[in-house]
C-alpha cells in the first residue's frame, strides 16, 4: 500500500523549540485534520526505511481530509542539509503544504542545546558544542539556508513562515492564517486550546531528580505514554511543578552565537520579511546588524 494521496498532506517542518507542539495540538482539534501519532513521526528523516504502510498507519482514529505531520527533524539540517528530506516529501506528497515556525535563533540555539544536554544527548559545553563540525544546534537555526533547501523542491506559495513571537502575542490570528494556508474550512477552536504552552527544556528537581538518571530512551517512552493519557495543558503544569528552568545565556555565549547566525538572519529577513531578532542580544551596543 502506498501513501494515501486521496488525502491532503501538510507538514510543520520545524524549527525545533519554537512551539510546534502547541500549534499542532491546536490544529489537531480541527474536524478535518488528523495529526500523526506520535506528533513527530520523523518518517522522512529517521524512519524512511520502515516504508509507506508504516507511515500510513500513523494517521488513524478519525475521518479526515488532511494529514498533519509535525516533525521538526525535517528542518534540523542533519549533516549540514535538509534537502534530502524535502526531496523525499516532494516525491511522496507533491502538493504538500509546509509550515515553518521560527523564533529568535539565539534563543532557539540555546534552548536546543539545553534540551539535548538534559536529555543526555549532549556532553560538551555550549561553546564547544556550537563550534563542532556536526553542530545541530546552529544548523537548526539557519532558517534561510533550510528554506532554500525546501524551495528547491516546492513553490514558495506552498510554504508559510510563522513567527513564534506572533503566535505568543495573538495565537488565534496565527492559527487562522495556518488554516487558510492549508485550505481548510474556518473553525472555532476552544479557549483552552489557545491556553496551551509550548514544550520547554527542563530538569527534574527535588524528590523527582532521580528521573534525571534514567536513560534518554526510557524518558522519551515515559513521556509519550503520559502525553497519550493526559491533556497537554496538564502535562505542562506537571513540568512546571517538578522541574527547574534552564540557565540564562551569557553575553560571551550570545556574541559567539550571533557571529554564526548573523548573515543567515539577514538573508532570511530579505527573503521572507520576517525579522527574528527579538532578543536583547541583537540590540546591544556592539551589534552592527
């Protein structure tokens, strides 16, 4: 069995740590949209070998017109590029619509690092990590570079760029713009849906700190089971109660990150008219952008 092309397909391709979970959870409440389970199928990135029957099995549970896959790995820039993933999506779903959610790339890079650090996937210091040749934290923040890889296979009108800052400020307006982009009928989402918060990198504290000793794979499995049982709003409240926030970025760390991102940020602004320089670090006296 091949991918069911009687359905429409849409992809929230990233970026990671930009609120894609909240956005996809809201969109999944639309009666005509079926979100894959898990939300990040990673099929076109990590699980392509499992085949189209496996991918088709992830969209079950409701009658639907559009299938939504919200895998941030699709714009992670693994080994320096996401173009192979874009090419696979084009071959399987030639008319697919893309949504690309972006936030300040300094904040995204910092959040990416700490998410990996606390999940046990990152052992280097931040400065060492962003200077590695295989640095995924910077690669996922090179928004212009990642978009050029998709534009090599899809027309620009199939791609919608969403600023996370706009979603935080006016979630209903952003969700409505995505629904319009996906050619779905307007829908009144619940107020509770808009109250959901995005995932955050966290570390268990107090009596729950023993959880930090578990292998990353076990933690991920546990999290998926909890999310399957409980609403996202409840899961996020639990995180806030038993976890501690990530540290603040220092000026030296911010400046080092800016040096790696500045050119791409400017090109992204010129191409999409979206200025992602929202944090204080871009507006310091030594900033020449």
